[in-house]
C-alpha cells in the first residue's frame, strides 16, 4: 500500500489523470445502467424523466437510452485519454531523457527476435563487426580473446593478476545501446608520465570490478548493465593465458606483444609456424559454450589471424563445441595482410593456418572482400609492408571451404570493412542457410561472384 501511495506524491502529475479516469469510469457505468433500464439510480432516473416531461409534456424511455449512450461515449473517451496521459507520464518518469520511447521499445522487441550470432575473435576487427551486428539483432554473443599482454591491458594483467581487459572493453563499448558520455569515458586514455599514463579508464573500471567480484563474468555483467549493451560479451577463458609462437626459424616466442616485435626485428623474413598457449588446455567459460550450442551462425574474425582469432580456438572446449554444434562456421578474412603476422598471405593461406591448428571440416564458409581500395589508401599500406589479400580461388576450393565474395568496403573504398555492409551480409547468409533450399543450389548461389 505504501508503494502505491508513493505514486500520489505531489509533483508527479499523476493524480489528475487518475481522477479523470475515475470520473470517466463512473460516467460510463451510469450510462450503461440507463441503457439497460436498471433501477440502480432510480431517483436520478425519475428526476431525468420529470425534467423531460416538464420540457416536452411526455415521458420517453428512449431519451434515457440516448442519454446513456452519450454518457458511455463520454466516459470511454475520458478513460482512454486518461490512460494515454498516464502511460506517457510513466514513461517520462522512468526515462526522462528518452524520446520516442514507444518506438525504441518496439525496436528492442524486434532486435530480441533477431538471429543468434556468436562472434569469435578480438582486437579492433571484432569490435568493428559488433557495431554493425547490434543494429540487426540483440542476440549476440561476443567470445573474446584475453591473451593480450601489451599496453594498458598488459600492465593491469601483470600488476593485478587478472585477464587482459582491453579487448573486453572495446567489445562492451561497441555493443552499447547508444553513444553516450559514459562510452566516451570508457575509451578515455590518460596521458602524461604518471602511473596512470597510457591506461584506459575503461580498463581500470573493468580491473576494479574483477577484483571486487573476484569473477570476470560478474564484472562483465555489471559493466554490461552500466553501458546497457545489446548482447553479451564473454571471455573465451577466465585463465590468464599466454601465447606461444613457434617461428619458422625454430625459435619459440612467448607473449602476444613479443611475437610481433620478434618478427619485426627479423625484418619480416620469418613466419609463424604454430601457435599454442600456456597453460596448454585452458578451461572455457560455460556461457560461451552454451552460446555456441544455441547459435544460428558462428563467425571467426575479422582480426589478427594468430593473435586475435586463433587464441579463442586454442581453448579445447570452445573448438569441441563448434565441431559438435549445428551452426555453420564462417571465417571473415582480413582485407589487408599484416606485416607482423600474415605478410604475403593469400585467402587460402589464412585458411590453411586455421586448419593446421583446428583441423578440417570446422570452417564451412569464408567471406572475402573482392573490391579494391583506393590507390592512395594502398600506397599508405605499402609503406608499412601491407597489401590486399589475394583471392586464390583454386586453392580455396581444394580446402573444401565455400568461398563467398562480396564488396565489403563500400563507397569509401578504404582498406577496412564497412561495418554495416559486413553485418548485413552475415545476416543475409545466415537467413539463406536457414531456408529449405537444397545444399547444391544454395552452395552455387552463395559461391557466385557478386
């Protein structure tokens, strides 16, 4: 009762509409009584009839019916108007800064019925993809690598004995419902030369939550609520893993940041031969495994092949869940090569590297960009040793992976995926795969060069 009475406090502008609703209800009930000729308000009916006789010289129960109909209409109008105003007032009191709230509620309901997508990866490639996907569905599960050991993430990882928060932070911000000052603060990076120099505020916030909850998932759930994200952000594992790279020169390099530095120190002449983790078989997060089992489609990448995409797949339980699940798995190939990891790689080279680690038959489709970036953009990449990834169709066909080609960079012709084009293409492919079209016709249609 006390909670109900709180809605009657002054200043809420609710009482007036509640009174109007009550008056409308009383008028409607009285009108219904007159129509049905019940003697509930006998004295009042008698007064009305006397007035009618005084004015016209006759008694007429038809007049009572007409009066009742009029009262029912007036009462219904008052009640509907009061309900409309009450709903508007409740919405304003609950969310005063929101405009077109009903439209936003409808949009959220539509997104909640969207495709169930599991996006696996890390780095800027995954966060770019998530920004587009959240406009098409809220059933997104981002499974993120936590092997980063450089920059702010690396420092917090070592000093506080937690998993790397950087990629988790980027994905949280990417999935946030809308751009706000809070999201901008999450990405704010301290400058100067003090202890905070180089740290991201979002990294510090996540690190504090992890220590407070002593649980990575609890920290992410709290941060997700604060940012009001669409979907879920899940670490591949809650163990503090470290990457090990066996190089083509026989050396073994430990640590994500050290791998790139070692290749650069050799002038890019050596390549990564094999990747593994320490500990060798990290335990997966249960919610991540459940998301994979319920997915409509699973995407790998885009992002650094060896340090963003592969680390998640080196968690045995995640790989087993993908293999045993029914959802198709699609690798999204990078547009440009990376000097520190994939210099000179073709699309088939990317696929072979994945297959060497996870086995054949896991990746069903590979989505590649077939549009060429602008010449001035390519010149900038050439200066750092990067080039467009070549689509070697014959070699791809030998790997038993269906090639899907599409212009994924849009009219800007930059050497990065257009987030909306990419997400729309993923939804299109996923919808086609859910149809009853025969596999042969579907494969022919998806494999056409567009």
